[in-house]
C-alpha cells in the first residue's frame, strides 16, 4: 500500500534505506511534489493543469479585477485556465513596451551615473 509506505517514510520507520535520512528524503519528496503540482505546465509538471483544476485555480492571468482580488471566493475566470504556454502560441498579441529590454538586467552595471537614489520611498 503506497499510503502506508509513505507514512512509514515520513516517520523514518523503513528498514535498510541507508542515506539520506528517511525524514529528510520525505520532506524533499513532498517539496518536489508541491512544486510539480503547483507549477506552470510549461516547466514539465502539473500535466494538463490537473493540480490547478483540483484546487480551482485559474492559472496564470495577467490581471485580476478588484472584485477578484478582494472577494472571499477564488477567482474562477469563467472556468478558463491559462498557462504561460498560452502566451507563446501563435496569434497571442504580446504588447511591446517601448524601450523595454528584458536582457538589460544581466548587463554589467554602468560606470557613470548622473544621479543615484538610495532608500527612496514614502
């Protein structure tokens, strides 16, 4: 029985497992399971969005209304689920932001600056 085996692993009661320690391995296994179930399918887990469907999660949307954000119920998005893969399909209209370069963040820092802001906020 798989449930009994997992319960024994969680308690560290399986015989002759060697390393890593059973409880540590169980925690790692549980962490990876959660990551796979909740991840966007584009990364290889959560096949057919099964984890999201189980939870009633609508997937990756670029916006939520104020009612959806503040409401007591989960946002349903009329039953439509979206994945990051939906943004890469032909026909998806990606709006360009003038002057935005997503690779700029990996460039080396500039050596000259006219102004430096530190701790700006209210």
